[in-house]
C-alpha cells in the first residue's frame, strides 16, 4: 500500500490535490465500513481505537454519531 508510482505527480498540483481528496474519501468510507464490521463482530471502542491508533474517545466521537444517524446501534452486543 506504499506504492505511490500510480499517483499523479506533485508537479501537477490540480491532479495531485484531486487525488488527495479522492483518497481521503475512500479512506473515510473504508474506515466507516471497517468500524461497522468491527462493532458487529463484538469489538469494543477501545479495540477499534487501538487498531486505528487513536483514543477510544476519538473513535467513538468519529463514528458513534454516524452510526446513530444511520439507525445502527453504537454497539451490537
């Protein structure tokens, strides 16, 4: 996942910045889906936080409201 050879060159700022935006959106979507699967699998907010290398509070803040808005429980246990 560290191969940057397929990404636009920073010499083309418009293309490079558009790629950054697209990658952030993709990463956010992947993270949200992974968190949903982790919660469904019985993971705690602490386990999720550890996997994301953030605090438990940060993980909860980032995802609990999104889960509630989507009609999903904060925990599936």
